[in-house]
C-alpha cells in the first residue's frame, strides 16, 4: 500500500477513556503522530480532530477505527462519513471490531456491494443500540423516581428558625412574604417547604 496509515479515536468525556481504542491502534502499528483523538461531551458532537484528519488524509491512505459508531452519531451520519471517506477522498477504511468492513478487500463490484450491505446493517444496529440504551436509562430513572430516589442537586437545609417562622405564619401572625424574608428564602421556596411540612405533620 502506497498511502499512510491513520487512526481515529472518539470518546465521550463522561463515558470511557481512550485506552482500549489506543491499544487496538498500537497493535496495528498506527504511528502515534497519525492518531487523531476527539474527547467530547454527551451534549454535542464537535469533532475538531476528525475535521483535521479529513484535511490531512489523501487518496490511498488507510484509516483504522475501532468500531463503526466512531464515525457518527446515527445511521445517516455514519453512512455519510463512510461515503465521504471512501468515495470522495478515496481513502480505505478498516473497522477493527468488524474485519468484514475493510475496503481493501474485494475491490471488485461484488466486494463493494457486500461491504455496503454489511455497513448499512451495522450502522442500523449501532443506532438501534444507542436508542435502546437511552430507553433503558429513561425507564431506570422513572423507576428510581417511583421508589423515591431524588435526582439533581440535594436541597439546601432549612434555616434554623424555619419551624418558628412557619408556626407564626400558620397562626396568621405574619404574611407569607414576611415569613419568607424572616427565613431568608424566596417566597416560592417558603411555600413549597410549608406544603411538605403540612404533609409531614
């Protein structure tokens, strides 16, 4: 092969580190200087290193990725990036976890056809698995909430004088606004805590 060998690694900052993907690249003798790594949050898909990789690679270069979902967030994006790399840039791709997806094999029409079918199936499976994970997470959160598990920031402790202020307010000696000011909290917070207090007593 006359081109250069590259590797692309993408990890979510909240997910895993890149060690597993790095080890796979090193076993294939991808030069360290030809490794491009994006670490992204779960919120966005900003991939500056991938963009730099696209600008760097030339026709007949080879790109290794650990799994097909490293190329995109969903089915359409994976297929679009595959087309961009193989058709427009003329780059070969080898997916480490799926040896069938290696464009160096079967450059004839049948080989390309089989590779395209496998790619489409795997892209769909990757997207479907992500959807299932999101569904399981949503179901898990709902079940936890039903068990009384609270999410988010823990509530601030009530001010020390809250119960005394509450009793004065409950007895009608002060208004809700005055009670909130005396307790050093927003009126909405005072009312919310008063409801909880009512239910508990």
